[in-house]
């Protein structure tokens, strides 16, 4: 069976779906990997490295996609609205496409795959169960984003992070607040602590306190009733409008004393919750920095703009939407490992084998046999 790895066509996307080590892993599963020429260059992987690992280099994208039973991409059409449409007519009939698809944010794109009888596995839909952890792309990429967000903040902050006692006097450590203690938030806490900052963190889920404190950060506690603020998948649930107002007001009092605020709060399938208001920004000290990792979904900060760096009242606000692409080598390595593990689930001795009763396959599959098969996506398209 042929596995195709096309070059990414989304603007500013530097990752590649499979690295040379992944080619070797797929070859052990009796799978033949063909990759578009130059697909890994931006991530630091040459065509020669892929050849050495056993891949065949294909120069023509149409030829590559037309011969493959399985196509592995970083961004499929749903997550590549600008350029993804051009690939649709190139896929072989009944091909399987696997990658990030933004299915909850752009469910209409899944209909395009269904209409062409393509099977789409949207990796954002992967269930959060123990057996699927080795395939969890979202967690892998969130780890990179959390790490990079702290470096961005440090680069823009007009002071250093650690406490320093020098002959010229004592330099106080930076005060960092991380909002959201998911994978990205916990990584941000860890990196900020290693850089020497005094770190606080807030998460609406009471269960997050232990994780926050285990990393040496102080857990911010607000006067809110949030015992049921976590869904069965481990994600935060939306609060009531009254709770949201109380949350914003209380957070503003914490934010005004911080040098850096990193926000990571997101609710799958919904706009990001507004947590940092314009008034809260106004109360911050000049020179402070906000990094809003939810900017693509409307932002946790009222003033953030996707992929823009703006200044408001002396506060720098960054809204990066694809930080993993800025660390493409390691991000691609993690992406590749997750995908090779997933491919191992849907193949057997070099042949495609889809067990539609398997929970991981069932819940990650968006389209199959000309239909949208994921219940949540069908519900979104009906609404």
C-alpha cells in the first residue's frame, strides 16, 4: 500500500507530516512511502534523508496524490482554507486522508471529502483515552506552543525573567500568569519557571490545581462555583454569563500586577472564552506582555488579533496562531510519531484495515463511503 506525504501548501506552514525516521517505521509495517520533493526542507529534512530512509521522491504533486491509498498531511482542507481546495480533485478514489482538519471550526469542509467518497480522519477528534495517547497530535503540538509562547513573551518583555543579585543592585524576577492549565499551559508554566519567573496559573477546573502546584507555580483561586467545569473529555466547559463576568472581574485584579500573561483557554467547537478585557489591559503596567494562544478562535484577550503584534496602553499583545510551525523540526518529529502510530492502527501487514467498531477509529473518522459519519459534525452541519 502506498502512503503519500505531500508538501504543505498552507502559508507559513513549515512542518512536514512524516520525518525520515517515520518513513523507516512505516516501512516496517510493509508500507511504501512516497514523498513530494522538498516536502521536508523547511523542517530541516532533505530529500536525500528521505531516500536514505527508504522513501521514493515524487516531483509531481498530482502524480503523488493520484497513486496513494493513504495521504498524510499536517493540514487538510479544513485547516488549509486558502490552498487546500486545489488537492481535492487529485486524490485517488476512496483514498484515506489523515491530518489536522479543524472539523469543529470548519465542519463544511468535511462535506467536500464526503462528496468525493474520501475517508477523512480528523486528528482533532481523537478520543482522550489512554490507548490513544501515543497518537494525540493536539497534545504534542500544544506542548510546542506552550514552550514557544514563553520565549515570545521573554523576547518582548523589557526586563529579564530571573531574580538577579548583581553589583549594580537586585533585579526582581518577572511575574508571569498562565491562564489555562491544559497541555500548553502546563508547558508554559514549566518553561517560565525554568527561566526564573515567579509564576501563577489559573484554570477553571478545580482538578488542575494539583498539576499547577506540582510545577512550582501558585494556583490562582477565584470565588466561583466551578465544580462541574470539566467535561468527560477533560476539557473545560463553558460557564454561565454571570460566572463569566465574575471570572473576568476577579482575573483583572490578578492581571494588573503581572508582567506577562499567557492565555491558553479554549473550548472545542466554540469561540475562545473572553478572559482579559480591554479594561484589564488598561490596568497593566506599561511594558507588560500578553501572549494569546487562543487568538485564532476569537482570543482570550479582547484586544488580540490573529498573527498580529499590537500595542495598547503600552502593553504588547501577541496573537500567534501556529507556534508549532516556528519550531518545525521537533514539531514535525512529534507529528510524525503520532501519525505513524495511528497508521499502525488502521493497517495490517501492508493493507488498509478499518475496524469501525474500534473507538479510536470510530471517533476520529469524519467521513467514509461518501457520508459524514461523525455524529457531532452531522449535528453542526444541520444547525
